[in-house]
């Protein structure tokens, strides 16, 4: 069993990210997807590692920037077991609107 789970929105986010990148470079899409899963695994072990961003949402979420792909942010609920990945968001998007 996985130590984290994606909401349906996060599954859709990951598919859209992968599809967008894969249109130009399939290997790059796979690398980004792997980095996202690696980050989620890390967060499941250390859920308080992410930052609270009250400027983005009043929801009880934390945010983690995917390494080395710093344009992708993971929004997650740190107190749920397994860890709930709420959204995977590109930093250029309007994050407050997405999280409403």
C-alpha cells in the first residue's frame, strides 16, 4: 500500500502535466512524473517538511516544491494517513483560484 494517495484532481493534474511534457519529450515527462512520486514519498515520511502558505489558501494544506522541477508544487494535507496529495500545480498558474 502506498504511503500517500492522490485526490481525483491530483490524478488529473499529474496526467495533464505528463501529457503536456510528453508531447515534446516522453523521457522528460517520465522524469517529472518520477520526481513527483519521489517527492510524495518523502512527504509521507516527513509531512511537516512543506510550508504553510496562508497567502495562497486558508485550507489546512502544506506546499512542497518538486526537485529539481521547481515549477511544480505539491499541495497536500499533512495530517491525513495516508498522506493526501490534494493538487499538483504549475507555479505559473493562479494557485488561490485553483484551491478554492
